[in-house]
């Protein structure tokens, strides 16, 4: 009887650990492992203002705001916020064009594929609406750089 309970405990524990492990080939991990997605160098950032020259690709409002840019080296930047007031990277859609997929917003076509010098910093905030608090890159200022 003791051996049977021990065997059940081992099997149950193994199943529990197997369910807790992430699948490295899952879609979410695939996105995080993309070579072109630039992770923030958080250990080297201490509330300083940094600068990058990058081309505006798109704005997405999914789990949070995403201002997507690509720098001169081909790295993709995903800024989690924008304090710039002179440029509107996101445009609100008319009510009849709003749906769950676009959540009422679209990329400003006048700014798409234009190059900017971006001043940014990192802020502790939720990476997603209900996600973990992390250091997220936030656009402070932009200057058109054609």
C-alpha cells in the first residue's frame, strides 16, 4: 500500500511539473525570442534619457499601447507609451469603423515609415494591462529626421 501511494505521488508530481513548464516553441515565446525584437538594457538604465534614430512602423492597441519603430540597425523597438504631443502616431477611428480588433485606433498613415530621433526613458509600469510591472521604454520626445 505504501509503495502504491509513493508511486501515485511521483506520477502526480511529475504531471504537475510538466504542466507548469513553458513550451519554448509556443507562439508567445516565439515572439519573445525574435532576433529583431530589442529587449531593454534595463541593468544599464538608471532614469537617464536615451536616444535612438528609428523609422515609425505602426501603432497597436492590444494588451497595452505599442508604438513600433525600427532603428538603423534593423532592431524593432516596442515603446509602451508616448508623452510626445507634437506628433500623433495613433489616430482614433470613427465609431462605425471601430471594432474589437482595432479597439478604435489605427496607425497615422502620414507618419508611417518616417524617420525620427527619439528621446526615451524607462519607467516601471505594467508591461500589459494586467501584466507584470517592468521597466518599459517610454517615448519622451521625437524630432522628425528625414
